[in-house]
């Protein structure tokens, strides 16, 4: 039985009228209140469940953990134009943990980059919504990701280009904590401080888990904030599900000069769905039809 | 070649403000230091971190810059293949990888610095243009061509000074083989420093009464299928000559074209399934069968099979 037959589609269509239409073709900039953002975050979670459930595969766990991070960015921080994804002066958001593609797609759709209904094409043949992000097909996607560890370096290049061109855009890159096992992340961390790319903010979705289990058991990253500090970064730690804290952290990062900023966002993998929370099984497994039903009920 | 690369970068840098250059702590060898001296604000030494360098270059290209990234051929693509694949090739970004120290003519540094697999690796990536210039004059032209053409490019240079095979009036034509010498009996298709060796071999073979055509296939990808097919049809035998493993380089690509369009006897002058060790460049080229004499032997074998 497809999800549309279960009657879940109307809730997706509702969100088109409530969010995208009201802000279509406008430059988004610090427009939403915390209460509005909370409502958006809930819709994003519903999209993630619905999309991955329909696709029958995907990565719900690490998408759900970063919902508030993207909500705060896209509805409170980023200067961007959904009607003109290539706008030269846009702030850039780069998803380095490319497996959180369902979250990015849901966010872009809620902003109006493409129709919300298109979310149900996730992972299908000829869909613009690839299993991992592909910058050549999806409006608003800055980087082709999925091979972990490359996004920070890519973001440094984007940030350096902004400095060379005297453009005032800012660059935000979202990493997974497990992703920080990759050596390239620390090559990038060293280079960002060395090149003083202060128009760059990295956010780590610090949900504590990776495919094989807890980070501390698979490959211990501690002392995690200390590592970033030692590499020359301005470090801010927040509750990654607290929209007010996240928004404040992004504000705090703006005046930091001469060094990059990392926001370590403490999160819960699978956040918002009881049986997915802190459950590594849902890193790369989609909910089945029954689980979708239960999850969506929890997210009403 | 390397000196020419550095000087050409400076000329391009003066013409185009968007040109930026990256290196991975080898700017004194790749000669990007010449650009760094002239345009320090547009030069990024990424340290010994090739993966990072490649993805930074991709980010710069995605933001409208025209990055040239350089290191030794053994380290890019060898050290950062996945970064080249996902940061550059998949999105088709406008990054120019120009590597030096291709092949075994690197010499004394030994196996770790010999690049004998790079053309197979980079040639496997969809959308990459791959160029192996034969001398300094062609290097300058190829670098200029890369700057003027959108998309991912790989240009492989070698360490030793190579004898010029062209005069200053030469104009590089992307994707076109250059007939260096006409001939009716057999065709040698060569790249890089093997082009000079092929011309020497052709001269020697002439004394034996063998009329040998020589093609410089400096654009390895996209390959000039028409020139290969025509050479096979007109001369009836093909020898390829390259400073690379036999598998996955020029020989493999040419064999594929011949199998499809014009099967003829073929011989491969290339490194057999092994690694080279330390030695002087000339000694290594001799040990691994990459001299004019080896090409001559290949020609005789191929002709015998006609």
C-alpha cells in the first residue's frame, strides 16, 4: 500500500500553502519566530518520515537529528532567494553529511525551491531528489555529497572565493560527528584556521552515533570541542534541538573575525520519533508502512 | 615543461583575475611557486593534504573561480581519487589538475614517487579531459587550452627536461592527434616523452626500409578515434608508447578503438605489470622497455604479424 493511499499526502500539501506561498520569491532573512520555526521543524520531520517511508530506503536518523539546525538556518539566518537558487550574493549552505539529503530536500521544498509534492519522488528513477545530494539536478543543492569528509574543504573554497571577490556572503557547512572520523575533515579544519576563513561556520550534528553504534565505541572523538579549539576554531556548544540557542549561536558567530567558527550542536539521532531516538538501526533504514503511521501520529 | 607551466600560469593570471592556484607543498617542484611570487593573494598552499586541496579547488570553481591545482601525478589522482570523483568529476566543475613527475622518469625517488597508474585512474572518470603534452611548447598551449575550456582537465607533465618536438609556431588542437611524421608501413602512437623516442625510432627504422608513421596522441581523452582508425587502415599495424602501465593507459584505449573499428596487429610499449625502483631516469626507461630501441622492436613484431 502506498503512503498516498493511506491519506498522508494532504498534510504535505497543506504545508505548501502555509509556508512556501507566503514567502515565495522573497529573500529570506531572519523572518520566522521561534514558534513559527517549531511548527516548520515538525513539518520537516513529517516530510522525512513520509519521504523515506515512500522510498523504502534512506537515512531518517541523521536527518531527524539536524531538523532544528536547518530550520534555524533556512528560516532565521540564511540570506537566500528560493526563486533564484544561483543568486550570486546568497549565503551558502553546504550539506557535507550528504545522507541527510531527505532533510535538506524537505527544507528546500518548504522554502519554495521546488514543489513539496516532489518530495515523494525521493530515490526514484529520474527524480531530482537523489539518494545523496547531487548539485547538478536539485535546485538549492550546493554540493554533490555522500562521500563523507569533503564538505568542509569544499566550503573553504566557497568561502575563499567570497573573500577574493569581496562578496559578503557567509558559508555554512553541516558535518556529522561520525563524519569527523575522516582525516580530510581535520585537513580542512587546519586549513580553515590557517587561511582565516571567518566567513565560514561549520555545524556538527553531534548525535553521538554512527552506523556501527555509539561513536565512543566505534571511534572515540573525545575531547571533541577541544580538538576544534586546538585546530584554531572559535567553538560554540548548543542544544541542537533548541531553536533559540541555535539562532543565538549563529548570531554570535557573525562578529568573530580572523578565525572560523564551529557550532557543536548536541542532538539526538532520530529525534522526535520515539522508536528511532538513539537507535542506530534507523541510521540507514527507512520506516515501514506501520512505523510511518506510528511516527506520523507522534509528530501530529 | 614544469618551468613553462609556472610561467604560463603567470601569463594567464595577468589576463584573468579569476585564476587561482593551489599546491600541496610541492610548489618548488611543480613550479607553481612562479605564480605564487607574482600573485600571493591568489595562491593557496594547502600543505601536505591533497584531499583537502582538491575539494577546496572544487569549492572555488563552484563559486566562479578558475582553479589550477598541482602536485605530483602519483598523489593526484592517487591520494585523492574519491575527492576528484565526487568534488570535481561528478558535478563537472571547472578545475584544472596539472600534475608533474608523471611516469618513472622521476628517477631516484623510487616506487612511491613513480606515477604509473594515474592515466588509468583519471581516464576512468566521466567528463575529464586528459592531456599528456610531449614538450614544453605543447605544455604551454595545453595549459592555455585548459584555461579557455570549461570543465575538469588533467594535464600530466614529467620531471626531466624533454627535447622539443615542436617549434613555437605549433598550435595545440584539443582532441586531435598530431601526425609528427608520415609513413605507410606502420604507425607508432605515443604520448609524453615517448613522442621524442618514437621519432628517433622512426628515423632508425627508415634505415631498415620501414616507413613509420608517428602520431602524438597528446589528448588521451577524448581520444581521436578517427586518426587511430585511419592509421590502422592505411598502415596495417599499430604500436603504442607510453610512460604508464600497460593496463588502462594509451595502449588500452587505442586497443579498444581498434577492436571496435579496425582490428590490426598491435604491440604495447609500456610498463608491464610491475613497479620500478630507484635509478637514473634513463636507466629506468631502459630497464622497463621504454626506449627508442624498444619501440623499434615493437614495430618489427607488429609488422611480422601483418
